[in-house]
C-alpha cells in the first residue's frame, strides 16, 4: 500500500538497512518476523516533496487506526508504531526522506534515481547495512547493492564503507562489534585497521577533553552500549570491544583487565539469581563497574555525559568509600544480627558493587545477607503484640527489632518461644 501510494505520487520507495540484511540472511522468508523496518522515499522533482516520508506515513496512519505516528527532525523522517499484537509483537516502520538535491525534472530517470538512493546508502555504516530493495516500478523487487554488501553477507564480514567512517562516528565501532558478534561475522581486516587507527589517533579523547563531545553523539554511544550490555551476547561483545581497545572511546582509563572482567561477571551472576526479572537493569550495573575504574572526578563527569540515572550517578560516586566503610564495619562484629544491621539500609545494587569490590570474606557475608538474612522476619508482628494485650506505641518497634535479632542469631526458633520472651 505504501509503495502504491508512493508510485501514485511519482516517488520511489525502498526498503533499506537491517530488514534487507536480515531477509537475505535467512533461507526461509516466511519465518522472518521483521519488527523494525526502514523505508526510504526519494525521486523528487519538487522541493515541496521534502516531507514525502511524513506524507506517506500520515496516509497509512489514516487507513490503520491502530498505529501511532511520530515525526522526527525537519519533516525528514516519520515513524509508525503498531502496538503489541499478541501474535507478532509490535512493529516500527520508519519512513525517511532521502536527503538529496531536487531535480528539475521527473526523477523517473533511472540514473538520477540511482545516484540519489546511492548517496543515501553511502552514508550508512557497513556494506551489509547498505543494501536496498526497490518497492516501486520500474523493476520493483530489485536488489540495489552498490558496495558489495551481498558478497560480504556471504563471506560473513562486517566491512565499512569508507576509511574515515570511524573518525566521523565512534558509535560505528560499537555497531561493528555488535553485528560481528550477533551475526557471528568477522570484522573485515581493513575495517579493523580503520577502527584501530581511529582509536589510536586519540580523536575521542581529544573531543572528550575539550568537552566537545556532542550530546547527540554521547546519547547514541550510550544507546549502543546499552544494546551491547543487555544483549545475551554481552560477554563476547565486551571482550571484542576490549580487544579492539574500543572501551577507550568512553574514557582512556576504561579497560577490561582481569579484575574488572571478573567483577562484571561476578555481579552478573549475582544479579541473575537475585534479580531474575531484571528490574534493576543489569546492563547498567555492568556499565557502572566499567566506569568506576576511572578516577572519581572524571567518572562522575562521564556518567553525567552519558545521562545515567540519578541512582547510578550516586552509586558511582560513593562506591569506593562505601566499600571501605562496610568492610571496616563488618570486621567489628561476629553476631549475624549485628552484621545484618550494618547492611540492611543499603539497596541491592549498592551491595552488589560493594561485594565485587571487597575480599572473599566480606563478599560471603553480603551474599548471606542478600540470600538469607534479608528474608528473615520477626516471628511476631504488631497484631500479635496487640492480641497479647500490649498497647500500640513506640516500644512495638523496639520489641519487634529485638525479636528479629534473636531470630537471626538462632536464639529463638518459633512464635511460641517469641511469646514467652515477650511476656
Ligand atoms: P538491528 O536489527 O540491530 O536494529 P539495524 O541495521 O536495523 O539493526 P538500526 O540501528 O536500526 O540497525 O539502524 C538502521 C540503519 O541505519 C542501519 O542498517 C544502518 O544502515 C543505518 N545506521 C544506523 N546507525 C548508523 C550510524 N551510526 N552510521 C551510519 N549508518 C547508521
């Protein structure tokens, strides 16, 4: 329908990017469930057509009441979102207007058309993402492959489109790693050399030091990091980023040495057990551990630039002092109830970060607290005290706390024993 609408207007419509790549990578087209489709419209002969993408999207939205339309940028891109369908999930359809010059004559001329979509594809990151399929006549269904993307898909290689690509946009390094690991591809050797060159040139560090890192760039870098750190392939991806020295794009003090690598894996194991529904955002804890190796002043700055949530900023700031503090305090006590008192005011993510920062003995205590002690309850509650004839008041808390301590220390085991002690 969108293609017909575009054709009717005299425009050309293409499906581009990830959807084409994923379709070509599969042998059974019927089984591909595309959830994110990028379309590009071009072939204009009137400057008024600059909003073509938006126009197409609004026409479609009028036909389907169950989708939402949003427009980004200067009328260039429109997105349609079909909400969660129980069977197919949700669908994003992005319709971009190709940023090309306007031609004084109808762009049905294939040469003009080709040069315009070619330009659009040339701005993309990798050859495998720079493929397009024409959806409008003439030759609808034809694959446009200007940069050898099909060969690279067959050779399972991530290849960049031009030498300066990574200097222009460091997020592409993270994207290269993401695609390589996710698709089980290799980063093509020349592309890897460009990545290493871009990092060694120190360009990112210079930008950071001059505070010239554009907010849009940091936002995209964070999005790519999040994508990687929350994917099920986060371990090989992080290792590959480290092998390429690409964690330096964040800050020159970020690396994945044995200690940090162990800390991240340990925290992830704990989180899998303690927060199976991923309410905390495990990717964020991994990132916090990475960032916490930077000196205190600069780590805060980086966390702010990355617009991490307030709790993350606070954690990153206090993690070292909190670790020494908790370590010192725990050493002073033998009784479980006393150790419990040292830990109960902290939340899981704080204790996680402290645990991976401390020695084995302290880590064990924190683990016991999180898995056992924090689940212990006082054998009596306020209602029980009331039933026993005690008047509600501030003493209730004292009594209940005391009962909890005695339970933690194994001195009372049942409700009856608790009642005897209270009486
Ligand atoms: P995924 O399946 O992971 O979503 P995708 O290829 O659809 O993969 P997107 O991040 O949705 O990835 O980007 C859509 C398209 O936009 C890409 O295929 C690529 O052509 C282009 N693109 C995205 N980010 C960049 C970038 N930093 N530089 C150049 N082109 C990019």
